[in-house]
C-alpha cells in the first residue's frame, strides 16, 4: 500500500496576511476613487454642455419675449384708438387709421403671442440630467422658469378662448375682409412680412379700396367698445403679470448659468 506524502506548506504569519489584505483594500479603494473621479469628470462635462444648450434656448426666448412685449404695447395703442373711435366718430366716412386699428385689435395675433421654448428643459427633466446641476440656486431658477412657462401657456389659452368665443362672431359680422385681402396681396408682392402691423407702416394704404363696416345698422358702438376694452384688459394684464414675470425669471436663470459655468 502506497503512502502519499503531501508537500509541506509554509504557513503565513499574521503580518503577511495583513499586508495582502491591505494591498487588496488599497486596490479596491483606489479603484473606487478612480471611478468616482471619472464619473465626476463626466458629469461636470455633461453639465457644462447642457448648460450651454439651455443658455442658448433661454437667451433666444429672452429676445423673443421682448419683441412680443413691444408688439403688445403697439396692439394696446391700436385697441385704445379703436375704442375711442367707435364711441363717437363717423362710422360711414371712416378715418384712414380706423381699419388698421380694427385689424390689429381683432385680426392680428402674431405680434403678441409668445410661445416659450422648453425643449432642453424637457430633455433635462425626462433624462434625469438635472442631477448634473449641483447648484441649488440653478435648480431653483430652473423650477421657477418651468412654472412661468406653464403660466404663460395657460394665459395664451385664455386669450385664444376669449378671441374665439367673444370676438370671432363680431368680426364675421362687421369686418371688411375684401379690404384685408387687398392689403395682404399688396404685402405679399412687396414685403413678404407676416406681421400685419408692419404692413400699415410700410405700404401705401391710400392705394386700397376704402373699407366699410359691414352690417353697420347692427353695429352697436357701446358693445364694440366694451368688447375691445375687455380684450385690452386681458392682454395688458398678462403683459404686466405673466410676461414681465417671465422676463425677470429668464434674466435670473441666464445670470446663474453665466456665473456657474462661465458662459459668455
């Protein structure tokens, strides 16, 4: 019967075990720190790129809303003229300024409706990338502008509802669309400009056939003035509250982005 002799294995002392444990621990720890550093570098890079994209979107809207606010000022002036005119002026031999005011009050909307862009904001929210922005101030500014965007869109809906439910029937009954088609055709030939108010400034209005108030016998001066006045209250109120608030929030977010990410 054969007897197998096992080779003698030298036992390690405590110091050797401790050194092995220490090396493994250091390797794991260094790997952990290296992964954290790599992840932080990635997140910081992502945050900077996303901040630049967000800045471009918000800055573009800052330009657009100032243009729309100016458009609202102009429209408010036209509405005031319309209201004053229909209260006591001649409704047969119309002033040359009456139909531009009538048109701006009841027809034109492009110059006053601000449609905020939030594509990058939605991308940040839906992808979870908002976590890359570590600044609490930036997080707060983004939350504030999201609220203001929602409020603006709700305001736009209210304005549209008023135009559709209260103003459309009045326009169909009394507005001279033949005159409008004439000025639209002239604009298409000479200006190719989408903004009606600009047509009045740049075209020869005297070359058009004189407009008239349709169904003049049924045209109620007080009702017309009240309808336009109520619309003026709405668009002026939204300018003072919603639009001005968005301007402030927009400016604050741009300032924070510039400060946090050195954007110029």
